[in-house]
C-alpha cells in the first residue's frame, strides 16, 4: 500500500503540489484526474522517487520512501513507471528495452520472462525492431512490458490511454487490466480526461492546482465537479 | 498552385547553388590550377597525392595523434559534462558559456603556457633529485592539444547531455541504479553530439602543425608547409593535401551516419534527472579530476596571459594603437557570420534531407573538404578567382577576407543547421504549408524560427573562428588593413609577449561579449516561442483574444495558465 | 505578423545594409597618392619607417605585413599569385632568399636608386632587381646565468659538442626563415655533404628544434636552453629587455667560417599600381638616414656602410662575415629546404 501524506513540491514561487494526501491500497487501483498543469506528473515522479518532496512523506508497504532531504533511490522502491510518451530508448531494440530492468537475473530466467511478456503483449514479432520502426500503439505496449518485466509491486502510469483511438484503446485497456490483475500489482494512473478516469477501475481522485479537491477514500467516480 | 510550388523549389535550388559556389569556388579554382598543371606539365605530380614511405609514416603519425586527442577530448567532455550537470541551471548555463568562450584562446597560447609550466615543474623536480626529462615528444604535444581543444569537446558533450529526453531517463531510473542509467541510456543517447565533438577535435588536430612543431613531433601538416614553402606552387601543395582531406572527409562521413540517432523530439523542458543522480565514489573521483582539469585549462592560460600583460609597460599604447584592428576584426567576423547565415539556411536542410538518400554522403564529403584544406591554399584560390580586370571593386575591398572566412568556416554552420533541421518535427511544417495564405509564409514564420537556435549557434561558430583566422586573411586582406589576429601573430614573431598577451586578452573579451550576446538572444528566443508541446497539431482552435481551446473544452490563456471547461456535466 | 518574423524582417535587412556599408567603406579610393608596400619585416620595426616616409613626403603608405606562423607561405605566395595583376608596389624583406625567388618568378622590376651608390656591390643585384642594406647576423645567444664567460660557445660546431646536453641547446627549424638561409649558406660554403653531415649530427644528438628564432631567444632567456642560434634583432631585444643573455658572433677566429650576415632587401614590383611612388619609397628606404634609423631602433646590427653611430647592444664593427655570394646561397636554398625537411620532420 502506498501512503502519500501532506506532500508538497514547489518550483521557485509556484507550488506544484500543496498538501496532497491519499492512499493506494494493496492490489488496488487509484485514478488521479486533473487538467494540464495541475501537478499530476509531478506527483507520479515524487512517488517514483525521481524528485524529492519539499514537505510531507511517502511510504509504501510500511517503509518510508520519501521525505524532505531523504529519498530512497528509484530502483530500490519496487515501482514501475510508464511515462506519458512511452519514451523507449532509441538505441536499443524492443527486446533490449524490455530486458533492461532484468539485469540482475540469471540469463535463462531473464529470457524466459522476456518471452513470456512478449507473447502476452503480442510483441514477439517486433523483438528485433528499433523504436523508430514501430507504431505508437506498439510503443505503448513495449513501455508497459518494460515497466512490468521486473514484477514491481506498484505500477505508475502517466496518461496511459491518451491519444489512442477506439480499437487500440480498448486493446490496451484490456491488456493493462489483465497484466495488472495477473501480477497483482497496485496501479496508480493519472489522466486529464474524465471519461478515462474510472475505466481502469478503482477510486477516482481529483487534483486541481496542487491540491486534492475531491475527497479521499470512497469518493465516487463519474461526473467531475467543475471549478468554473 | 503547381506553378507556385515550382517557383519555390527553383528559388531554393538557385540559392543552394549560389551558397555552394560561395563555399567551394576557391577550392574549385585551386583544383582547376592543379589539374592544368598535372595534365599540361611533367608527370610525377600525381605521385604527390599518394603518400609512400616517409610521408605515409607522417600521415599515420598525424592520424594517431588526432585520434588520441579526440578520444581524450571525448572522455574529458563526458566526465566534465556529467560533473557540470550537477550544478543548478543558472550556474550550469554560466559554466557552459564559459566553456564555449574558452574555446577561443589560440592554441599557441596554450602551448606557451603549458610549456612554461612544465619547465617550472621540471626545475623543481630536478632540484630535489629527479632526472631531467626531455621537454618534447608525443606526450606533451598530445596534452597541449587536448588542453587547447577541450572546451569544444566539453561544450558539445554538455549539449548532448542537455538534450536528453527527461522521460527516457525517468523510465530507466526505477529499473536500475543511476550509474547503469548513465552508461546504458544517457550516454548512448548523447553519443551523437559527443561523437561530433570527437570528430571536430580529430579534424582540428589533423590539420594543425603549430603545436606539434613546438614539441618536435613530425606531422603531415608540417610536411605540407615545407613543400609549399620550398616550391610555392599551390598545385603541388593541393595534391599533397589530398590524403589529409580524404582522411578528414572519411571521419566526417562516419560521423554524419550518427546524425539519424539524434533524438527527434527536443528534450523536455527542465532537468533531465530531477533528483540528483547518485554516483559511486570512483565516478565522483573521475568527475572531480575532469572538473579540476577543466579549471586548469582555463586558469593556466589566463594566469599566464595576465601575468605577461601586466609586466608590459607599453601595453596601454599598444592597445590604443590596435583600436583600428579591433574594429576591423569585429567587422569582418560579423560580416562572415552574416553571410554564413543564408548559406547555412540554403544548404543545411538540403544536407539533412539528402542524408536519408544516396546523395547525402557525397554532400557531406563536399562539406568536409573545405575544412581540411590548409588556409593559405584557400587564399591562393581566392586570388586566382577574383584578381581579374573589372573585379577590382571586389578584390580591393574587405569582401575578400570575408569570403575567405566564409569559404573556410561556413561548412561548419551548415552542419549545425542540418543537425537542427533533423530535430524539427515535420508535422509543424506540413500544417503550416496547408494553412499558409502566401507561398513563403511557412518557411518564414514556422521553419525559420524553429531553425533559429541552430542558425545562431552556426553564426557564433563562424564568428569566433573568423576572428582567429590567419592563413587565408594574410593573403587577401586589402593593403592598409589588418586584423587583430594578424597583429598578434606579427608580434609573436617579434616576441613582444606582453603585448601579445594584452591583445589576446582583448580577443578573449570580444569572444566573451559575443558569447554573452548569443546566449542572451537564444534565451529571449526561447521565451518568444511557446512550449513545443502546445504546437502539436492536436486540432486546437485559436480564439481572437489569443487563447487556445483544447479538444476537451478547456482553455489555455495567453499567459500560459489553464482554465477548465466551463460547461456543466462531464462529457462521456 | 508574428514577433519573430517582425524581428527577422527588420534586423536582417539592417545587418545586410551594414555589411554593404562596411565593404564599400573599406575600398581603396582611386587616384590618391599612395604606395602599397608588402613587407616581411617585423611591424614593430617597419611601421615607424613607413610612418616617417608618409610624414615626410605626404604619400600614404598602405602596408601588408607578414606573419611568421605562415612560415613564408604568406607574402611571397601572395605576390606570386598576384603576378598577373600585381597589387603591390614595393617588396621589403628582412632577408634576401624570398626576394631572389620573386626575381626568378618574374615578379620584380629593375630600379637603380641614387641612394645605393655607397652600398658594396656584393649586396646589390647586378641588374638592380633588388638592393640589400641594413644587415642582421646569425649569432649565438647564451644564457649568462647558466654559462660563465670562459665557457661561452664560439662556433656553430659547439652545438655538436657533447659537453653540452642535447636538450639544452636549440635552433629553429632549418626549413624556414633565416635559419633556412643559414643552412643554404652552409651548403654553399662547406659543400652539400659537409652541411648535411652537420645537420644530421644535430638530429642524431637530439638538439631542441623549435618554432622560430624568437622561441629560441625566449627559451634561452628563460633558462630552458643554455644557448641557441638566432638573429641579432631577436637577441638584442632580449638584451634590451634585461634578460640574462649575451650575444656571440660565431666562428670569428682566423680561418674560421665567419658569421653569416643577412641584409634587408627591397625591390620594385613589376607592373605595380604606383611605380613612381614605389621608386620614391625605395630611395627613402636605402638612404643612409634610414639605415641609421634601423640601426638605432635595434632591427639592424651590421650596417652595409659606415654610419655615424653603431648599434647599442653589441659591437659589430669588426665582425668577419661569411664569405659567400648571396646568389649562391639562394641557389642552394631549394635543395637544402627539401633535404633538411626530410631530415627533421619524421
């Protein structure tokens, strides 16, 4: 379980996040809804350990991960991150991208997991291709497989379904739901589209101007309240 | 509309041809002379072009020195770049700017300063009983060359590291420790620019004779000079220069293959790392050493220059009398940079586009040749071309030193603009072409601003190099006119070290001013242009008040703030 | 129109206009009384003479100076390249090899100046294509802190003497400048084989070879070298600076080689734009008064004719010059440059 407590992050005079608190339950799903500039990506980066909070604390599984001046390294937090733009590494093939996080494993085991993941995500025929040789939808799947390869306890996704149309969306949706269910990871995702919030399930929280506006535990999804 | 499109393409073609002519004409004149001599005269001239025996050894020695300097420069560049990365943004910008300015100090100053420092070190070592070591040879030549050229490598490595996509680093850090992220993700992605630095160092070392001759290292460039001095026949010298030029072209050809690897998306605004990376002690140690070396690189010549300058009693007079040359140097360098701009704009995108196809490689070879041809030969080619009846208006004017600088350095600006063009999302231009009311609007209002950083960088490079140009200017400067560099080198022969140091400091100050100005303009330009993500063709509409409506109904106001949709009820 | 295009639309034309103005302003206006002088003499010494000529005659001097870093590939090649349409009127050099080369290339025109009547014939071209004056000598410069007077080197052969560590003695590259001239003189006087042996000896020993006479001087002055070969003007500038150095005319003994004296030379360029002004300048340059001025300024130390006062930094009144004809030296130059190039650049 991830617990975010009174977390704040400032950039100069602007407060990107100003006292955010919520929980992501074990094997649960939480969606964070908020328009551009509301601090969603910053929040994800804080939880992933890519930035340090100016105030507050982030714990996961009872272990303190982030506090002002004290941050556990990103690769030791048991988290997976799928950035908004897939961000595949252009100098590595699809297979190498996915294998990157399996470095510590014995070769046979790593290969086995790779084959399994690629079969599951339908990426096997693309294994030797480079990122500039695959489509946007395929890149999303690779990014997902890459993040899930080391079997993290928590998965963080930034705008997972944005800019995808109909069929691709549904396919990716099903894939995410399936993989997350199989690996029993907790999922935290952010989006700016109200209709997407909740499609992956779980609680919906609203983030606006650095604060969580809608209530925390138990707040219903559906119509977002508007601030005019 | 098709005839309009035809005109546009024809105009671009003509411009490109003119630009190419401007850059390559002196070389062409030289080649014509050489061809006439070889065809019409005694044989045996062609043998000059193929190095055998002693000359082959010299060529190999030159190449290995150049390679060693390039490798060391790249290593230093990466380490120093990573070290500078840790600085907060403002200090980092300052460091980057200082590094580029330091690139200007003439190699001879580095050679003198380090030679004196090495001698002092040796004396103190000898006084405590160490054996005396000879102050010559490969080691010293390599060291001084690396120190002289280090800023270029560091600047380019830093640019490469700065251009990294933050999301790519973000995706890697949760998976493996930061050192692995650096070695497996960040450095490979920064490799194109780092390699560009290496290629530049290779080229500049290959064609240099000043530093190796100071330490008695035999290089091919010296052989070239001896030949030209003994026979003063440009055709012979050109043929002799051919292997050098081919080697240079080879390096450029290999380097340009890496250009497609440049990230298509410009790096996301803001720091690539966010939370500072954690390095193991050995890496921190290496970075510290690199940082110290970099500071020594700047400090040693500065201290040497200032020490020499203040010891000179007549310095103020010298500086005053050099006022005319200062203005003239500035004028010629600025003019060269200005002329290089349309050349770079005409040829850069062509080069970038042509890279994909077969023709690209040849275009790059053409771009590489002028860089490798020795400066005096360029001067001779210009004289052959322009010293004709009826052209006095041009030949007797200051256009000649400008043309010399353009012929030698515009190819570098072309390369920079070509690299910049690769990073422009073609979608921008497509949308603009569809929407434009007049034929040249897309080019002027969309392509040009997007190319601006590359243009400015290219112009800056041409400016700085023109300021220090010597060999060709000497041959074509109109009588009665002299540049600062000519005066400095004239004084060097006389040995007025104090005056030389003072004038070098003036040159340094000029480079500083130009560097600061360029950086300031670049920063202002960045503010003029909105964040690139908002320019993506996402079918947004622009309202009369300047705000934009996003597809989800929310609005982005002109000051950048975001307003949620003001309609009740969410849309499913 | 967007801000950026407005910026470009205004600034670029303004800059281009400035460019146009710059180039037009610096064009040489026609029909002015001027003389174009190409000179390889250090600016510090030549500029005062040019200014004095301008002040006295009202003829404007448009100079082009040379730089050592170009290693004689500068002015000489410019003159040759411009041969078909010369831009220069006068060529003034600090030595004679370049000048005779230009004579061979057909760049020069003969001019017999009245002022050179009292110059010995050995320093003037038989057909008056060039006139020699205001000589410099090839001398040994010695660091007095390191070397006591009784151990001063007295001959160029001392460079081969094993008593001196090889990296403590130095010369400039013998393929360029006055060092090349001295090498050619040795070829002419000793014969090619003996001269080659001498230089091969230097290479085999590992003597320091550096980038110019001024570098030799600076290194001796700084104590990095014990002694080296350089020109009198370089050596005297060190003496005047107060450096701990002494000057020795080498090979002055009875029956010895003698010291090489290298005269300045001046020549009229054939087909130059202002021949009358060119001749006036040559008259001025080879006059006794100018030679005195050159000696006083420290550029020349071995005048070609008796003057009122000698050089300040050294007594050159009884110097035994090397007995070798300038033309002979010149003829050996091409070969010596190539052979020594092969020897020294490996």
